[in-house]
C-alpha cells in the first residue's frame, strides 16, 4: 500500500457500527438499534420551528435513498427522530442519542443540527448516501451517544474554476460532498490570467472575451505542450446566486475570489486600456504567472469598483478575496500613468503601488460592510487594518499574519494543496509539487508551533486547495480531492489526539463504501486505477526542500520586478 503508515487490522464493526468521518469528539456505543422504516416519523421541537429546512433536507435526501417518507410527528414518541436546539451547546455543535425506541438530535444552532444529521446519515448503511433506493430495508441505526463540536470555525476548500471551468451542476455536487464531511467554506476562485467566470454590468467583454482562451497547456509548464482546443465558460449571476443559496442550505459559506491587481491577463485581453504598459496578446493559455497587471489609473479603479460592487450584490459572505498575490511590479515602473500616481502619492517607488491598490480595494469592500481577504503577500507592504490573510507559503504566511495581529486561514501549499501529487505510484497522473499523502493531511495542524497562545487565536482554521491546472474534468477533481479531503475534514473538525494509522484503517473499512455510494471517483488507497493514470502527460514532482527554495526565489523575483 502506498502510504507512510501500515494499516492496522480493525475488528469488523459489531451490529453495523460504522464510525463517522470526521470522528466525533465523544462516541459511545450501546446495545440495540433504532429501526428506520416507512412508519418512522420526523419531529421538530415546537420551540425550534426554524429547523424546518433541516428536517426538509433530511426527509428529501435520506428519505428518498431509503424509501422512508418520514412524515411529520406531532410529538416525540417511540419510532420517531426528533430535532431540537440548545444554544448552550455552541456554534455547529450537536448532541445525538440513538436508542432502540427514539433518535434525539439537539444542536447548538441550525448548523449544528445539520452536522448531526450528516453524522446520523453516516451511521446508516452506505445506501443512505445514494440518491435513490436500491433496497427495501428496514434500516437500522446502532444505538449510540455522540457529543460533537468543531475544533476550528474555518474548514475550507478552494475550488479553482478558472484554469479549467467546472459546470454549475458539478459545483453543486462538490458542495454536497463537502457537507457530508462537515466542511463549511467554499472558496470559489473565479478569475485569473487564464479566464474570467462571471459577468459584470457595463463590462460585456469579460464574458465575450475574457471567459475564453484559444487552447490550454497540457501537463506542466516545465514540459510545455498545448491541446489546440478552445476552452472556457462562465456562470450567470443567477447561477452564482444558486450556488450561494444551495451552499447556505447546507451551512456552507461561499467566499468569492477575484484577483486584483495581478493575475489579470484575461481582463486585460478584454480591456487593454486598463493595462500598465502594453496589453497582453489574448487570454493566457499557459500556466504560471503573467506579467500583466492593472494600471494604477482612475479607469482601472472604476473597473475594480464595478466588479466588487457586483460581487457584493451576489455573495453575502463577510469576506471577499482579492488575491493580491504574485503581483509583478515591473509594468508599473514603465507605465506613465502608474508612475504619475506613485509621484502624486509621494511613494518612493512605483513598486509600492501594490499596497496602495490593496488599500483601495479594502475601502471599496468596507463600503459594503465586507472585509478584504488576501494571500500572504499583502503583508509585505503592510496589509489593510482588519484584513484576513491566507497563509499559503509554508508556515511563513500564517506566522507573519498572526504575529502582525491579523486573522489568518492556514493553507500551506506543501501541506494542503490537493493538486500536488499524493503518492509515489508510477502511474500517478501528472504528478506535480511535493508529496502530500492522505496520512500527511490527517496530521495537518493549522496553528504553527512557534506561535504564542495569544497569536494562535488569530488562526481561524485551515483551507485545502484544488488548483485546477491539471484538473481538467470533474473526474480529475474527484481523484485529487478524495480521500484526502476526508483526512482534512477530520484534522480540522475532530478535537483531541489523532491516530493516523487507525484513521486509515477506518477510512478503508467504513468510509470508502460511503464514497462509492456518493459516486465519487476517488483515488484508491493503494494507487490509481489504470484509467486514472495519464501516461501521455509528464508531471514535475518536487521535493519539499526544492519547493521551499522555489518559493523564496519567486518572492525575491516579484519584489525586484
């Protein structure tokens, strides 16, 4: 088996005792089981009518899978599943009691009840995770007592729909699989050099031009090859509102990312008048960092305002990510408009315009009552007050942000980037980056050891990332994400010590059948299926020390440019 841990032998679960993923904080099995069948009622406590949407979701999803209508029950009585609230439990926390006669689930809030329903769903046979009934039942839930609450409030996944567009239906399906695992933030990466994925009133060429590229690079930029096939797509405003509402029903917040002022080649291909220096020749077709950057002009700022106004109309998230990473400074130093802006502001060098630009974006967002979220490069020039930072360059960004008093989400690339290779198997498809195994991710801790307790409180949690240069289909996204996202979910949710070897065995025994039922085309723990390999496309595997050196060199180059 291709992991760094040998799987221990776990005993077969007694009487269908399948352990949930992520593992609850407290779990105790009891004798007996609750039978769920056509006569089972679903009771919502009269003091918690706001739980009607959660009851409707459970009835629609689990009821359809098991053929149980789960009619309304007027009272808690034998043969019912009951839902209630107790604010004293805390945000997203829940208490679940399964007895042979009743099931009682109480949440600290609606989200806690929903997390508890997902756990209850996993206590049933894997057929409960299918979309339609495949057997008659009856269905048994083993008697158990569970007390559970999240370790971190931010348990996110970045989904890149720019490098390869993911149709709306596949985004909604991804939200469903996140919900199964108690993940609660979908960071939707909507713009980059290779495309733009939503319309903005008054700027029609964003979807007519910037949303499409002539072809795509196949594999890595270290062995450049192109497919010769046009690629693109975009979501309408109503599509995005649907994604937001669908996620909210599952207590997942969608945080949009619109890259400004760098990663802007697609924008500048559509609107060359916004460019600092010469405009690029078309939407970028290769991977890597473009030299294209917005000018520090009034016109470019008006564009940014229109974009962020539209983003805030669609996305209710408190945070809006503007990137701010990998911004080349060279074009500003040769652009008369940007040089004039730097002189007007009394800046010693036009390279300092990144800080000014980020501050302007933060001000626009503040006008909407929102908070700027930027990658850790925004710290180099001084991040705007109150900005949320995404720490992606190893632990450096998380450490720097927390020590500067900024809240931070840990997303170190060598720990939780899921496009990176996940094994040494010779058939690993397009292996790039450092080795990030299921076991590695299960051991992930977003709070670096070097932080003091006061600094550590600024770490809101962690975020895995699915950058999509090599993920050109929903099948490839599944392969990269699972089962590593199962491990990530447990690392961010479950309190207490972690036994990774035990998790791997539990994953294989209890949870892989659930992934099968969900229809996820995951990577087998022993290595890829033959049809998941890509022998036609070479990768570029890296060792961790080489990647660390590369990040340092990239930072030096960007500062110099």
